[in-house]
């Protein structure tokens, strides 16, 4: 188990951050980031013990106390490292000393041999979502920041993502009726470490952040080189704002297309579907597959392209995709249903 003290003279990450413009977030500055969400009652903050999530937890607590809002920090112990239980306990002690309620949730598994980060993420959100549902809490905050957004953009770009994916992590989304809020997406992680200095709060250092077998870590190592060429997190943020303008327009066109092409939420009128712009058709399919297939993630852009070509083929009869079965029926319609072994 490793942790960094904000008073450690050997700590290199600060590197005269004040001179570089990386100031701590003030209470007033954070208030401007969070107040638009109109939070009330109780909220949960996902806190691993790293600098980002600890900074968010302390900022939220500072903001919430005078507003009589309860902040609960929750740590998920993934049981992937021997020291994880001790780390969760340390986080508990840190928050308890500040009067912040804390809980630890444990991921029970028999060992993970593949897709570790993806499975850990899915388990983490499932545990958090279930706990919030049990306690009737409807808001979960996570500490995704500006550099996370940069890394996500490059990872999705490398996989050929469409414009929706390249718009990046959303500031607000939903998961099983739980509202997910990410108020720090415009904030540099260096500012968050600086914020912990303001609170005189040490933090944990995750050893997996140095493991190059993870794509996100490899992208992170490229940041200095790509920033020298102008591809900084701030540049990507500006690009994503422009993408979002286009995204909003396309979603508007999608709503019109659904009215024209979809009946009873699951029947696609092929004659109207075939004349849609391909991008709108892909979005229509993606939404229906997510609704009926029950998958956590949408079908890849490449898979949507292939599915589209199948549906517009005059010889189309039926196919499976995204956990759904799509079958042509009488009258020029395609029915979308959750895939099962029985026939329609």
C-alpha cells in the first residue's frame, strides 16, 4: 500500500504548480460547478482513496454542510490486490476523522483472468447502484476529470468511434434510475492534487496506474508528447464542444425519425427506414438494441454499419445483434425483440 502526503518534500507532481497556474479549487469555484445540479437530501460520492475522488469528496462535504445535504463516501474493494482491504480501511479513517459517513462495498469473485478493468468497472457500478437503490439515494458523483476525458477521446478514436463516442464522458447520465454526475470534467487532475494540499489530505497511489498492459495507461503516457504537438486536454475539450453541437442536431433528427419509422416502440417501417440518412438509421438501431437487448454498452459503430446493410437488403429475413432478434414480418415491418431460443 502506498500513499502520498501533500507535505512530502520529495513529491514531484506539484512541480511548482502554482507558477504553472494549477491552483487549488476554492469553495466558491466548486460551488459554481455543482450548484446547477440542484442536489438535495443525500448524495453518494465514489471514493477510491486516490487524489481525484478524495478531492471531490472533501469539496462536496465542504459545499454540502451549510446546505444540510448529507454526503456519503463509498469505496469499492475490488479484492484484486492484497492491500485493498487495508486501503479501504484507511479511506474510512480519513473520512471519519472529517465527519464524513463512509461505507465499503466488496466485490465478491473467484478471480478475474481477462478484461479486468472492464469487469471491475461493471462490478463497481453495479455495487454502487444497488446500494443507492437500497438506501433510496438517487445521486452518485464520480471524480472523472479533464485528463480522463482526453484519454477516453483517444481510446475511442483509436477504435473508430462515431461522433457520439467522441463527444466523450457526459457530465450527467443515468444508470438504473440513478443519476450520475461528474462535476470535474473541466478540471485538471493537477488542480485536484493541489486541492488536497488545501485540505492537508494525503491520498493513495494506485500501482495499476503504471501498468502498460492497460490501454488507458498507454494513452496517459503519450500525454506529454501529444501535448507538445498541441493535442492537449484543453484542445480536445474545445473539439468535443463542437462535436456536441452536431450531436444535439443529430439527436433532434433522430426523434423525428422515430416518429416516422417506429411503431409501438419495437416495429421498424422498412420503407421509411431505408430513406433515412445512414447516421440517423444507425442511431435508431442503436437505441432499440439498447432498450431491448439489455446490454450495458451500445453496439460498436462498425457493427451498426453491418446491421444496417443487412436490414436494407431486399432479401433480409432476420438476424441477431446486441442481444436482440430482428425479424422481417408482414407489411414491410421489422420487429425487434430480446433474443431468446424460441421463435417468434
